């Protein structure tokens, strides 16, 4: 799997690497980034969840591609 941080509504894959093409399951999570206390006195730096996990399946082309993701429910 891979991940990409989202900032100001835009995301890019790590090191600018793209995808191979084909079927993908995309999971979008959102957190406020304000550290909160986690279990056993640890700190969770991701913060508070902003919306429930959103999951979608897409079939991406093999060429470079822009993908707009609209998270339902205000996410």
C-alpha cells in the first residue's frame, strides 16, 4: 500500500511516485493534527478524527492521472 498526506485540499504520492494503473481501493481519513493524549499516557499526534473513514474503489489508467475525491458528509 501507499499513502499520501493531504494539505489544503491537495495530495501527492510520496516522492512524486505515481501509480501502476488498475483497480485500487482508496481510503480517506481526516484528523485535525492537534495532538491528544492516547492510551497509557502516550500522545497521538494525528489528533481528533474529523469524519468517518471514507472508502471507494477506482480503476485508474496506466498513464498519469488526476483524481478528485469528494468525501460525503462534510469531510
